[in-house]
C-alpha cells in the first residue's frame, strides 16, 4: 500500500551538515497532491523553510534537490531541479539538470534531498540505497569538477554511481558556480555550486537500485509507443535537435539580427558560419548523446582535433555558450569556444555568466573605463580569444581581476564604477540568455518577469518568435502567450519533463502522462493550476525579498540604443509599449499594478497579505 501515489519513492532525506546527521522523513501525500514534485515541491519547501533576507552563502540557505514523478521512469525526462536562494541575484533560484543523477537519487529511495547548515571541514555525502553517510573530503578540496567525479567513483569502487559535485569555482564561492553531474551536465545558472561550496560540501554520490513503480504500466508503455512516434515525426525532436542540437539556433538568430554580439551592442556576429551547427558537426562532433530514456539525442560530444586547443573534449558547446563565448566577445574561433567552455566545466561554473562577465569587461576596456593595469596585464580587446580564456581561468580561481568578475556583472559594475553600471546587462542580477530583446518583443517581457532574472527557460517564448509562429516584433498578445507557456513549462519542471520536447508535450499530453504515472485523476485545468501556483509562489518568495515592478525591466540602453545591423536594425524596446505589455501580464496573472500577487492569488497559496512580509515593499 503506497503512502504516496505510485511513481514516488516516498521519502525526503534531510542532511544537517553542522550536526553531521542525515535523517529521513515521509514525503507527505498532501504535498504531492498539491505540488506534484520537482519545481512545485522544491519551491514550496524553499518558501516555507527559508527566512526572509537570509545570507545566500550563510548556513541558513538550503539546497533542495527535487525529482519529479517522471524521474526514474521510462518516459523521456530530464533529471532533477535544485531550489535555493541565489548568491548571484539574492532572490529565488531553481536550476535543473539532465543526466541520470536525479534518477539514481530517486531509485536510492528519495524524491527530495534537503541540505542545510555548514560542515566544519570539507565533506561529501554518500547515499547508498537509503543509507546516507557524511565522509571526509579534504583530499578532494582543490580538485576540479571533472577529476572529482573519477576520484569518488574509484574510492567507492563503482563506476556506475552518479556524483553531483562542485569544482574550484564552487569552493571559492564564485557567485555563479554550478553543480555538475554525470560527465558535465549542470545545474548551471544562479550559483548553486557557490551555495554548496559555502556549506563545505564537495559532492553528493548516489547509488540507487530500487525500481520505480508507476500507476498504469501497460497503458504507459502503449502511451510511450505513440509518444515516440510523435517525437520522430515532429521536426524539432525528430530532425533538428538530433542532428544539430541547440546550436541549430545560431543561423536563425544571426539571420534575424538577435544574436547578442560585442557585448549586446550588435545582433550579428561577422563569420557566424564558422561557429554554427554545420561547422560543429563537420569539424568537432564525435558523438550524439541523450539523457536517460530520451530518444532525442540533442547533446553533442565534441573533441578538438587540431590547433592550439587540440585534445579539448566537451559535452557541448550548446547555443548559449556559442553566444556567450562566441558572439559577446566577438570570437568566431570554434575551437577556442570549446576550450573556454571546457575550462568553465572543469572549474565548475556557469559559462553563460562567465562569458557575459568577460565580454562586459571587454566593453569597459574598449571604452577606457578599465585598462591592462586593472586586468593583470591581459589585453581585454574584443576578439581576443586568449584574453577570454585567461580571464575565465582567473574568474574560476578568483585571482587578480577575476576576483571582481567572479561577483557577476551587476556587482562587478558597482566595484569598477566610472560609468560601468550603464553598460552592465542583467535583469535582477542575472545575465540574460542569448536572445536580444530588441528584436524579440516577447523575450523583452519574458526575461523581465522570469522568477530568477533574465531566464529563457521559464517561458521559452523565443522559440516561437524565432521560428515565426508568432510575430517577433509585435507587442500585442505576447502577455497572454507568455502566461500559457510559463504555466506549461512550470509543469514540465514540476514533472521533470524536458522543455526541449515542447512540441510533443502539449497540455493534453502532459495531463495524460501525469495520470498514467501517479494514478490520481487530473485534468488540464487542474494541472495548469499547479503550474500557475508554482509561478505565484516563486513570485511571492521574490516579493518577500523586496522585488516588485521596478525590477521587472531591462537596462536603460535597451530602450535607447538601436540594434545597428542585420534584420533587426533600428529596433529598441519601446518603453510605453513594454509598459502596456507588462500591465497586461500583471492583469492576467492577478498580480496588481505593482507586480504583487493579489489577495486571491496569495489565498490560493495559503498565504495572507500582511503575513510573511508580503505587502508592497
Ligand atoms: S531533449 Fe535533450 S536535454 Fe532534453 S531530455 Fe532529451 S537528451 Fe536530455
């Protein structure tokens, strides 16, 4: 008899690092019914267990690793999501990762792992089928993220175990350090690796051998057959992602003039063909790869075969690193991008923020705000690929000027001063993904309101704008479209389905899949409501931290500085039309004109005005 519905392991593992203790507790059935899993349960626990204004790098922050009903099952899915307060942005954060770490955790008996407090000396956590043990990791401190994986596997005598771990960037509290799992899959954005480093937790190793039961296995297998057919027949999942992966977007973005270049001053990279997906496949791709049970194979394993970076191996680069290590620093050397990305992986940090930080410094350098005296002698000119690589190494180790950029673009601009703040590009402290909002008006709205800052994943409206499903330059109708997408993708993050399957997992398919996994009756409206509530709860967390309308915007230069070339030439974000879009979005969300969820919306979450400091700041 299941305490919780099928497809759940049924337990939470709580680890208190200062006490050196791990304890299990049942996963409450009510929690599952209300929030399903993944981002839903993670956000609920984060909101309720974190006090307002805690230091993200202090012992009171928590890392809440949450799996979903799809994790560990035969349905194509991602891995896990980790929720925490971000040291980069100071607000809500959730970062998801593919690979098999989440599956292993769930098969070890845990739907959720909560880590809090701080160990006195470096440790790692070893979870072996429901048993958890905290082990000394002093010998691992100072090791990079890739070798740490190998050492722990050898130490535990099993190459099949899964290890989530940090690199040197996490140990040195680089604000955008990430957590790696499998070879180099990452919970990448917003700095979960720094939180792990602040707790002196080097790694979490897991072995899980328990099968995951689902509610209706025969029907699920039948459903899977149909789903796999749809995956094959759908252009994105059947052809584009398997062949090109996300780098397939490089051509489209450049042809539309929205590929962020020269630190957000241009929308077209000269010679972008040298770093596009076709060139990648011809020169460096050695293997296609997929997450556990996924037939899409969107990931590419590459190896540099000649030149100064020969031997560099990587799972990537993806679209986002091609933009951030290629477009932003005006670097069209594909092998140098691979080297820079590989370095980010081994140091254990988010290449998206790292590339933004270096390109921001190049912009400052170009304008005489900083000189080589500030940058330890490194000539930070646009196009200097060696300068890019050197500065990434410095960031990950927090040496010299790297120590400034390790704080992220917003904080680095404040430290540098002398007008650097007018150049800095971020929303709520998070550097944007690679889609220029001046040529994609839905992106302008989506990144402004996303729960963790300038995030492309909460709404993914860029896909629909860039492939022409909706008019990319129109403002009208974008708020409603974004709301629908955000709710669907919040469900994906709650179930731990991958959003790259967005053309396959419509709301009807998501509902059917969920019912077959968990066994209780759902309908599209109820499922969508769980997505909506998750979004509102993340917003409530942020409002409690002081976020409101004033923060749902872009740096001033996006309203004033037109894109200079390409198909989006002359485009800016029109301030009044942006404000109208924002008003419409707030109205549809029920957030009030200052972006604060209404009494009714808070009531749905079990929160009240006046409690939890949710009044307008
Ligand atoms: S589409 Fe790609 S990222 Fe998503 S689950 Fe499949 S292989 Fe993993």
